[in-house]
C-alpha cells in the first residue's frame, strides 16, 4: 500500500465515522471498523521516525 493511499483511507474513514455519529447507522459503523482494522495492519509502515538530526 502506498503512503498516499493509506492517508486517503484514514481521512475517508474519519469522515465516514463522523457521518455515522450523525445518522446513527450501525452498518456504516461496522464498515468503518473493518476499514480501520485493515489500515492498522499497515500502520507500522507509515510511522514518523523520532530520529531528529
């Protein structure tokens, strides 16, 4: 997964989660949860390094 794809999906999931709170739709919440679990798998590839020179 490319970096821009990961960031795009994180932003999209955040927007969908906000919409879920407004509409109170459980199916959208479950779909968002599945996407977030998929993104968590790739989280370590995109961590910022704490090494400042």
